[in-house]
C-alpha cells in the first residue's frame, strides 16, 4: 500500500447496551493556624474508578495489542 491509499474500517453494534460505571471519590481538607500570619492548608483526595461493566447482556469488548498495530485484536464478549 502506498502512502496515498488509506484504509478505513467501520464497525457497528446492534445489541442493546446496559453499561454500569462505578466510582468512589473521597476528599478531606483541613486548615491550621500556627500564628496569626502563618496558616497551613492541606487536603487529601482518593479516587477509585474500576473498569466499566454491564447490568445485563454481554460484557464490553476489550482491545488488546495496541502497542503494535499489526497485533490489534478484540477479546470475545462474555455473558454475565
């Protein structure tokens, strides 16, 4: 294939999708006054964002081999 020819691929999904996204975030903040002109303010944040799932139907596809385009493939969908 020369540089003027570009290949395109298209995909279509006709199955109903019921995605499930779960996440949890927590944040704590405090401020400490050591002296009238000296303050310390600090905070801590924690986020958990697991991979998406489904509530019904097939699990989403996963793409593997993205480090080399000649090895890109999809893993099969699994029923829940």
